[in-house]
């Protein structure tokens, strides 16, 4: 029921005037009914741990540059919409690196920006020409001077010191959110267009540092103001079922060859969840209610690890639901699921101890559209999104429960594909999500607080990820299998060294952290032919560096095979 509370305004009115036509009413709409439809929107913010060079600088700049372009702006934007509720998932490896940057660490792109244009070595010049075009072409095209430099890229002999200064400035401007570029002092630098100064570089980098420093505090502030729910992921973003037992990968992928050694270290899986929760507490001062398992990788066998840490809910993709229930969810015209009674609700899984873990299942169509919408003008994409939401309501009115549509997507990896870095689209989408009285955005914890008793049960959660009914992206190809065997051997050597009692507790702790980081999903994602980063060699080297660091901490000679690339071996 919608109640209209009338508040008459008193005014000095001539008695001869018809007050029925001049009295102004302020109507406050009070909704004492639940909505027809919930939308649970989750942004997943993640970066793998990028190993440092010999000088202690991060080998890649993506934590800093996604902070300056995405992480801060996205949480600030949510707070412009009073009735909007959004969930932000920040991974431990991201938070740790943000903190290191706040405490004085830098990345090598930062270091190369600081070098004066007149003092660049030939190697530094080559690095700039090679790497300072690591940015979306759409962004480059917005700066005429950047286009000039791109055209000049192959003619290294023609570059002047000013060219390099301009490139240093434009790269860092291009990775800064338009919101910050439109305000002083950055707007003055943008207006120059070219012929930038060394001082301009200092200003930009100082502002980058200021933005980084605000990312975690701003998320906490938004949480305290009840705009968002904050969640996290097991520590190093591992494919948790494969850490528990890599043979779980065979269930949905029976045709692939698997590593020689079965990787099964349940203590590691347990610790990833525990440490992820601890890193979260260190940053926010409270523990999360829920987690997004890395890549939405789930299995019944790992649910107890979440329950042990009082994680009441997790989220994953549509594939685990379909396989668990042995159904296929098709799509009607407009993208609405053919079985809304199954997809548009969380389910609970019952553990051996009788306790439960609730699971939210991602609407693959709408979630994947967060990338696909970039192909259209923002206003047309917003219109398409609204039409889908309207169709969702129409197709779910007969359900005997209030459906919740889970939209879960990366929060940083595709906004540069949009015009204006996605700002126009996001504002339009948020406007749609807050303009209808029958529609309400909700966080998982809030939904469960109101509706947990009505959840249905899944007997056994099938091992699968957010976009595949198996784990074939991370295991099964030759390079992937070799990496798993290297990881297995390092894990065995670590355990032997630990049992020998010849090394200190501090060494054991540091070696173990390197090992956990090597168990992260990101390295295995880029091995093999199913995914291509165009810099696979870097991820291969990063993975082997982490394993090598385990041996260094244990005072053990690094195995020779770790010095040789896995990629294309």
C-alpha cells in the first residue's frame, strides 16, 4: 500500500481567493509494502599480487591506475543515489597492494613517469614507447596529442624530450577518471593539450597518491552510511575447489589430461578463507557476512570452510545452479530467464553439521551485459537495461516469493570501453534502479535478514565456476598442468622444510604467504590457449617468481626448472 501524507503549507492568503486552487500540498510517498522485484548488484574489485622488482617497485601499475580511474569513483557515485544499495567485493590482494602504495611503494610505470624527459636513458625511452600505450584506444583518441605520439611510435629517432614528457603525462591522465580530470588542478593540465611540464607530472602523481589513499576509507564511509555492503574473497583469489582437491576438476571436464600430481591441500583452502577474512578486518574493523569465491568457483566440498569462518552467504554464477538442479535455463526475448522461479532466488546448502550456507546465483545475461552495453551509446544501453528490468517484472509477477536478480560483474575491467569511462551509463542505470516504487536494490545480507526462512535447499552444490560448468580455464591444458605440478612440488618441499625445524617461524610464515599467492587463480587463467592476455610471458614469470621466493625464504636452492618459461614450452 502507498500512503500519501499531506502536509499543507500555511500562507497569508486573501479570503476572497479560492483556497482550493492555491493551497500547495507536499506529498511524501511512504511505501509500507515490499517491492515486486529486488536487484542485488555486486561489483567485484580485484587485482592479483604483482611481484616487485629488485628495487621494491611493483612490476605492473594496475592497482594504482584502476584506483585512479575506477575504485574511488565507483563507490563515490553510489552515494549520489539515496535509495541505491550496492555490494562491493574487495579482494585481499587488492587491499594489501593499495595499502603498500599508500605507505610509499610505487610501480615501475610510476618510476618511469618521474624521470625527467631530458634525463631518460635509451632503455627508459624504449620502455615508455613500448608500455605507455597500454591503454584503450578510445582513450587515446580523446587526446589529439596522444594520437600524434601513437603515430610517431615506430620512428624512435624522431622523438624529442618534449615528446616523452607529453607521453608520460598523457598516459597517466588517460588512466585518471574523467570526474577528477574535470576539476582543478587536473583540468588545467588537460586544457594544455601538449607541451606539458615536469611540474605537471608531479601534480598528477600527487593526485594519484591522494586518490589511492581514499579508496579504502571511502568504502568504509559508504558502508557506515548504509549505502553498500562490503565483502571479500579468499586470500589469494584461488580456485578453492582445486586447492581442496584438483580432481574436482575432472567432474565437469572428463576429456582433458590432468597434472601428474593430485593437488589436495585442504589446510591451504581453509587458510585462504580465514586469512581473507582477517585482511578484511584489518582494513575495515569488522568481519564480512559474505564472500565472492574467486571466479565464482564453488563445490559442496568447500562450503564448510566458509561456514567455519561465519560466512553466511556466498555468490557464484548460473552454471553451478543449472548443474546442481539438472536443469537448463534458457532466455526469453529481452534476456529474462526461462525459469525465474529457480534463478531469481538464493538457495541454501545444508552442511554435514546441519548448518547452512546461502548461495546467490548470478544472472549471466544481465551481468555479462555490463560489458556488452559498451557497444552502444550510453542512453541506448540504459534504455535497453530498463526494458529488461520491466520485462523481468512482467515475467515474475506470478511467483509466490519476491524474486531477487543478482547482477555480478567486474568493477574495473571494462569501463574504458564505454564513452566517458562508463559514468553516463552508470548514472543512467542507477537512476533506473531507484525510480520505480515496485523495484528495490538490496544487499545479500539484508535480503537474508528478511527472507532466509523461505530459502529452498540444494542437496549438493556442483563444482563449477561463474561462466563454465567446470574449471577447464584453470586446469587441463599442458601449460596449466605443468604449473600445477610445479606448485605441487613447491608445496611438498615447503612442508619438508617446515618439518625439518631448521628455519625460523618468520621464514616459514613468509614462505607460506608466497606459496598462497602462487595458488591464486590469475596465473592459471593465462596459461594455455583458452585465454590470452597478450603478455602471458609476464604472468608466467610472476608465477615462477612467487615459487622461487618460497625456496629463497627456506634457504633452499631454486630448482632449475623454475628458471625456464612454462608458456609455449
